[in-house]
């Protein structure tokens, strides 16, 4: 038998394994079931490709996206590995050929989508060939705790169990503790089969701040930030609009990317980006998966990402070459209101708890005055130092003020006005302004009329933002504010509302520059 190291040298031409690859491959070679949690770019594919070549038989690789499979097959081809897929996108002729090669033992890797892999028909087919291992890529899809649950993954267990002695290798880049534990249970992997690579990306500098005229904020960023970058936006519409606005000065190329673009345009824009040294892609999250561009210098989010996992993965596309890179996030209270509304109206009951928790974790990340990296790494189950020295809060510790009293007054004002008015009106009430609206509703006669001091009034906006982020206040479609479950602990004095004061000027501080941004 050829050793994994020989294969690494001879087939891939790499001098050494990276990080946990050696441990993962070692376990698979020993026939043990394993869950490898490795960040994007850490080299997950190699973890099944090498044992697939070193062990006798064919490796089945379960993968959720046809586009990803095709990327993988192309790169396997490039290394002279015999790989094919069975998907709904293949022609009958292709499928016949793949089946023939499979039966003749001429395939090292067979990529299959989960819905096919879980069928009885496929199980029967697989029982007739020699298997080297079964790899389950994007394994977080098996967990309802994960951010990307796919019911088809749940149906894989019978297939896995029918080859009890074939090693299974689950792989994912994104799994918090709970999701990890769930993957182990769902896929029948023992607890000691969990291998987690370090998640820290020390060369990425994190900056997170409230949105305040985002196109101006981004223009400022682009004016100072060199190199190629990605700006993530929440919708196709915004991708088009922002790309145009940001491209106006013509200093560098700015192109949009989203799933609604003509496929040819998409391919063209992506190719231009990969080649370019200073292009900016304004994109929805449709952009990024499977794109091999190590020298992306910055990733900016113009809106809240879906989860900490998504944030980590998306920002992780910056600086894969190891050189300094920046991650920027501009968030708004309305991002949270929208996400909360979605959870309450569109998410099935049994998954609501998990989604709320995920959003609360994001709120903690954006609201904190502490180290961003520490929060991220904690989330991924690591035990990082309290300060990293390479995020906005470490570089320029922000001042904070206690906004609890203001928060209580704002909540009372919402309550006394029957929880249907927006922030502007509530501020008028707290300030004691007798506007027409205040007088019409008789709000000048309420006990909360005029109870806020000047200092408190200055805090109303950031306090409202913080209350919305932690689901103490919820906005309806018209901006009317009402209580969420987070309101009680604040009103009862059980929870403090600490406000991070905005840095004096927005935009980007130069690396190594003056810390008083
Ligand atoms: P992931 O799936 O974890 O995001 P990939 O499997 O796509 O990462 O690997 C990322 C890149 O690193 C690929 O270009 C791959 O060829 C390269 N790579 C993986 N392992 C090694 C290694 N041991 N030495 C050098 N390069 C490696
Ligand atoms: Zn830090």
C-alpha cells in the first residue's frame, strides 16, 4: 500500500500536511469514523482525497451542490485522480459511463448528492462495489442546529450503517458546539472522532460599526483600502445599485454579482475579479463559494450576515494568502428587526429557538466593546486570549456609557403610548416636545412626557439600536416599536444596557495609524 505521505508528494506535489490534515487522514486510514471541523481554506478535500487513493476501493463523497461537485472533479482531474459524479444534471450517457467505471473499480472518487445517496437504489449499487470510505461534505447540513439544515442529510444514516466497517468522514467549516455534537449523533461518529482545527485568522482585522449612510461609508473605505475586495449586500437590487454608485469615480473597477445575473455575465465578472488586483465585487452571498482567490484584501458587509458562522465564512475569503486583510461590517437596527420578524413569521416552531439564539450571538458580536476575535473564537469552541490586538475594539478601545436608564425610559414611553409609535415620536414624548402628533394623541399628559434629560436624549438612538439588537424592542413594518422578550429584564433592572459610543469620524483608519479613530 502506498503511504499517505507518498501520495501527498507524488500525486499532489505538496511537501507536508497542514494543520490537522495528518490527524484526520491517520484516523481514516485506521478505519475510524471522524468529524473534521476545519475553516475554509484549511484543505478539507485533501482529507478524503488522500485516503481515497491510499485505500483500496472507491470513496463516496456526499456533497450538497452540483456546482461544488464539478469544481471538485475538475481539481481532482488536474491531479490525475479518477473522479466522477452521479447527479440529476448528468446526461444518460454520462451516467452509464460512470456506472461502468464504478463497477469496474476504475473510480477513486464518486460524488453524489444527498437525495440520491439516501435512496435504496443507490445503497444497493454501493453494496456491490468495494468502498474505501464515505465522506460527508458540508456535514452541518445534517443538523437542525446548523444554519443550513437539509432534510436529505438526515436520510443518509441507513446508507452509512449498511457499511458499518467503512470509515466515514464528515467535514464542515462551520459548526458551533451544539451543531458539532448533533453531527456526531446524527452520523454515528464517536465523540473521540471529533477533530477541530484552529479557527483563528490572525491576519484578518475585524471592524464592526453601525451603518450611517452606507454608500458614503463604503466610498470612504474604498478610497483608502487597496487591493481586491468583496462588498456583501443583502439583495440583488442593492448589488446593482451599490456597484454603480461605488464605481462612479472610475478609480477602480466595481462589478455586481448575484444569482439573478445572466450566467455568462456572472462567469465573466467572476473571472475578472479572480484576475484583478484591485477590483471590487459588490455581491450577494451567491458569490464566494469555490472561488480560489488568495489575495482578496478586504471583505465588507453592508448589512448583517445570517449568523456568526456565515460572517466567519464570508470574511474568511479575505487574506487567504496570509497577508494583512480587513473585514468590515456595517449593521443597522433594522437588520435585526427584519431578521426577528422573519424568525417569528417564517421559521417553523421547532427551529425558532435555534435561530433566535443564533441572532442573539450576532447581536453580542456587533454590540460588544470587547475583543471581536475573542467572541468569534469562543463561538467556535476555542479558548482565546481576552484581547487580540488586531480588531477595532482592541486597537481603539471604545468608550461606553451606561444607557440603562435611557433604555427604561424609552421602553416606558413605548408602553404608555400603546406600543405602536416609531422612534421619532417616542423621542418627542421623552423630550417633552408638544408637536401636533403629541397633542393630538394627548401624549403630553403621560407620565413619561419630558422625563428624559439632554444627555439621555442624545443616547436614544444608540439605545434603541441596542434594544432592537437584543430583541427588547421590535419594529413593525411601519417602524412602530413594541416589546420583545428582552424588554422585561431591562425594565426590571436585571440587565444593563451598555452603549458603545461611535468613533468620531467614520471611515477607515490606516494600519498602524493613530488609534484614536
Ligand atoms: P477547504 O475545502 O477546506 O476550503 P480546500 O480543500 O479547497 O480547502 O484547499 C484549499 C487549498 O489549499 C487548495 O488549493 C489545496 O490544493 C491547498 N492545500 C490543501 N492541503 C495542502 C497542503 N497540505 N499543502 C499545500 N497546499 C494544500
Ligand atoms: Zn481583538
